[in-house]
């Protein structure tokens, strides 16, 4: 098939952007003709993939949002693709890949945490109101032949918020690179990474990976580090955020010398190899690729129930699920528990075994079947 993949930006710095890149590679490898429609190209496209730059209005993010939502489908239509798959906010498509969940649920989560002032700002923001308008039209469009949700949590959001019929939704979890993230890297990188960042080799070490610190729960994670049960533990923060300096000051005030910030890193697999546990107490996370990366590396995880990937955890690994991410007492308790258990090789083996069920090859085979079925329905329509 000739397939259009549509998103505002081709990049490797964000979860949806990386998934877009991987999907282009994966579907191309299955023999499809892939065309990317983006307004920004921060990295070169995968070999053998056609690219089309979508023009957008330069006057602010609201103008860019509306112009891309309108013009990207028109650009794809001119190429006469068999299917148009949207990874973002567009007004016409055959398939929607909902990789970040709904914006309405995102605003609700941050509004509850941010209080009345934040909710008022959200209510009057032209950008947020515009994004909600595009989103509503997108999910309710009769032209959309199918919706791919990256977790059951996202599928529930679509049904509860927009009344999307469950038969229109396919839940398809992401995959993980099982060679890049592997327990064998521990022998190579554990000591070297800890030495580089001043972390004692014997110290229990939790790892936080990601940008967008507030949504992903770093503020509550730092607060938890003041708990007595974590007094020996270290926290390694890998990622960037506009408020980095404020988070660093908070960390030094509450847990001086025990929280290390590395900034953005390319070879992130080295940091999984150095850690004992992944901590990801997000307020809102449609899936959370970092959870699969940690499991593939043989690490147990501490994640909030709001993280879509928490759905796949079972057995002893499910003991790391935090029901209420704002409860720093519960968070500290779960972290202490999983850091203590991380010394058990059987738990690491359980983590790796679980991750091996989620390969990218299997993901793309299921995606291919889903797209072919949507194409059949769209063609018949």
C-alpha cells in the first residue's frame, strides 16, 4: 500500500516523534510505500521514505496548529495515498494513532494538580481551546476508519470523553529494541556510569528518564527522596526541561548530594545498565516507552497507575505500581520496596521475560494487519 504518515514534526527527541520514525521504517520494511507529511524535519528521514513538507502559518502556535490540521490532509490527498495515518491533530484522515491520549484528559490531569489558577488559564487559552476543537472533530469524524490506541487507558479515554465506539478502537502496545536494551550491558556500563556521575557503586540507584518533568512526576519524586527509607538511595535524572534549574534547587534542598541531573543523553541504554530501578510516577502518560526499555534492561519499575504501560505489569513486577502519584509517602514506600527487591536476579529475569513479549517486529505485523483491515473498510465505503 501507499501509506501517508502525518505529524507536525519528524524528530527523535519525543515519544510520538520517535514512534513516527520507527513506524516509517517498520512499514517500509514490510514492503509498503511510505510518505511522510510534516511541517518540520529535525532529522533526516529513514532511507527509502518519501518526504513532503507541509507549509504552516508562522504567526504563533495556534496559527500553526490550525494551518497544519487543514493543509496536511490536503497535501496527502494530492499524493493519492491508499491510507492516511495521523500521528497528531489533523482534520481528515483514515486512521488515527492516539499515542499521547486525549488533550482533554491531559488538561484535566494537570488542572487537578495545578489548582484553580491553572484551570482558569486552560479555560481561556486560545491555543488549548483550538486544540480541543480539532481533537473533537478528529475523533468524531465519520471519515476516520479506525483508531489505534497505545493502551487500554487511552481506549477508555476515547470512549468516555468522546463516545467513540469500542469496535472502532484497536489497542496496540508499543515495542522495544531488545538488543539495544539488554541486561548484559550491566557488566559493561554499571561501574563506568556511576563513576562518571559520582554515584557510589554500592548505592541503591533509581533512574528517571524523560522530558516534561512536571507531567512525568519529577517534582513528587524529588519530594519522596526526603523520606527516611530512601536516605541511602540515589536518583539519577536523565532528560531536559525548561525548569531544570528550579528542579535542581529543589533537589539540593530536600536531598543534598543524592539526586544527580545529567541533562539530555543519547546513549540512554547505559543509564539503565547503571540503575537498579526505573521511577516513572507520571500524572498522565498514554504508554511510556521508558517502562519497556527498563524491563528489557532487566530492571523492575515504579510507575503510577496513570502510566499506560502499567497495564502490562503482572506478578511481583505489579508491586511497583503507585495508585496515587501525588502521595509521596506511597511513592517512597514503593521505591524502597523495589530497590530492595532489585537484588533478586529472578525479578530481573521476570522483567526481561515480560519485555520480550513486546518486540517491534510483532508490533508492526499487528499494525500491518490493522491497516489492511481499515483499507478494506475504507475501500468498501
